[in-house]
C-alpha cells in the first residue's frame, strides 16, 4: 500500500484473489520478468521469462496474455516497491536522511526503469495516461510524506515542494552520470534545501 492509498497496480491485475498456486506462479513470472528485462531489455523473448520462472508458456499467457500486460505489471510492482521503501523510512531514520535516502532510490528507479514505462505505447482508451497518473501520484505522495516529516523536523526549508524535489531528482537521473556524480548532485540539492541556507 502506498502512502496516499493510490494503488499503482492497474485494476486488471488487482481483481479477485488468486489461488495459492496461481499467486505463486504470478510472483515467479513477475520476478523472472524483472530479471530478464534488466538483463536483456523489454524486447527479450517471453519464452525466456517463462523458462526463468520455471513455468510453461501457457501458464505465463494465462497471467499475462500480452507483453504489454507483463510490462505494466513489472513497472507497477517497481513503483509499489519504491513507495513501500519510502513508507519504511517514515519511522526511525532521521527525517532529512530519510527523504534524501528515498530520493536516491527514486533517481535509481528513473535511471534504470524508465525504459519500462516509456515502451508502453499510447492508446486511444486512455489506459496509458491513467496508469502514468496513478504511478506519478503514488510516487508524489510518498515524496510528500517524507518531505513533510523533514520540514517538521526543521531539516528542509518550508517553501520546498515535493514537485520541486522530484523534478530535480528526475533531472539528475536523466543526465546519465555515474554514481559518484549522482551523489554530488543530490548533495547539492540537499544543501540547497537546508534550512540553514
């Protein structure tokens, strides 16, 4: 569950509960698809996904009749995981550290998972726009919760918005720089939002 309650998983994937064996196969396919897409890209043969998951092609196509549905499920799961990690940072970790730890994760997400989202072709029924809106809202809500906590703790200036931080983090991710420079850019963002500045 995301911070805002906005569900980044498309409704087509969140219908009635699956049987235990079907749920296990679904999770195996999702995990295998994440690995295969990371290794080979989103055009990787779907047979490889089924083979990696240890299930037959028929089982895969029962869960994911098209490549598009598999990509949507994989990306939605990535967004859910990113938001859950943000929620996990809301307690215990110092508020400023929690916010920038999550922004670091967000940068890595955009840098490595952007192809998944962009490969989804536009459609006439508006599904792509609805999915993007749901994913954006979930991530924005997570960032907002972490930012509010950091602002209440006096770690970030009051006028900074979640949209500002996500735009800066997104820009950092899209520059394609190495991890050291990414860290330097995030430190610049952090110093620029510090209440002492």
